[in-house]
């Protein structure tokens, strides 16, 4: 049974959603029969990489709020992360465009390593304070996944992988997806946002019961915390 997931590496709720989904999948009896596909989604394709910029100041300026309000908004996301077993490091987070990281993800997917790439990239951006638009950083991450430097560099110039990112984005628009994370289970049920693991368990069980019948179509049955294309994370 298929599960398609759209996410952006810069999105903290996408990491929370990943952890909660994985917890549900680990407890699902038919987990070995679930085929997970990660799809690229850029919340801000036009973001200019500014690794020297303080992330809190950038967020406050982008949202037009005070530093104190920005801290309060980050506190909500941090709490969600803690509940999922993630200790976000927003203080040292780099302001970086995620496009090249998505190209690395597309390369990893061709080797069956998309999930591992997502995990490594989330950690780099949201915990380790690394610049995910920096070639040397991405090469280091790729090599940790057993990809070689030559193919990683080639991925940054690959028309095939650029097309794959564009296709993922276009499909998201066609499906009306404007915020991530977004999960589509068995081509039928849509789950929006970083839902608790109990919700993912419920959807997996319901979808599996219907899987053999080949029931298709998309219906959003849950909507929760997510980040949208306007830079809102709530």
C-alpha cells in the first residue's frame, strides 16, 4: 500500500510529522507492505540563502512581529518537537534555500535512501545548524548515506532531478496542497499536518482494510499543525 509524503526540509512540523508517522508505522502489523514515497515541496522557492543572518531576527522580520512574539511562536513548535522526541535548535538554524537539498533527496530516492536522506537533512537544518544550501555540507550528508561525491555534484546540475522536484511541486498544486507535511494514504486519504501517531495509526488501519478493494480518491480527514507557503507555522 502506498503512502506519499510531501515535505520541505526547512519545515519543523514536517520533521515532527515524520517522527509521529514512523511511530505509527512501527506499530502497524503490515508495515513491511507499506511503500513510502517522499516528495519535494519548497515553502519558499525564492528564499535567498543568508547563513550569517540570525534566524530569530529573520523570522521576526519576515513575519513582521517582535522578537518576543517570534520566540513565543518558536516555543509552540519546540513543544511539538519535544513531544515527538526532537530537540529543535532554532537559535543556530541557518537561513538557507532548500532547493539543492531536494536535489540530493531526489538522488537518494533513486538508491532507495529517501527516508534516510530526509532524516539527515532535517537534522542538519533543524538541529545541527548546518547550511543545507552549501555544497560541501550536502556532499558530507550524501557521503554519510554511502553516495559518492561525483554523483552528488552531478545531482546539483541534473535536469532529471530538477524535473523531479518540479513535478512533485506541480502535483502538489494539482492536488490543492498548500502546506506541509501532507500525507496521502492509498491514493485516497489525505492527512494534513503533524498529526499524533494515533491518528496515523487510525488512517493506516482504515486504509489497509480498504486496500484490497482498490478504493481510490482523495479526502482530507485530518488537518493539523503545518507550515504553509506564506511562511506560517501553526
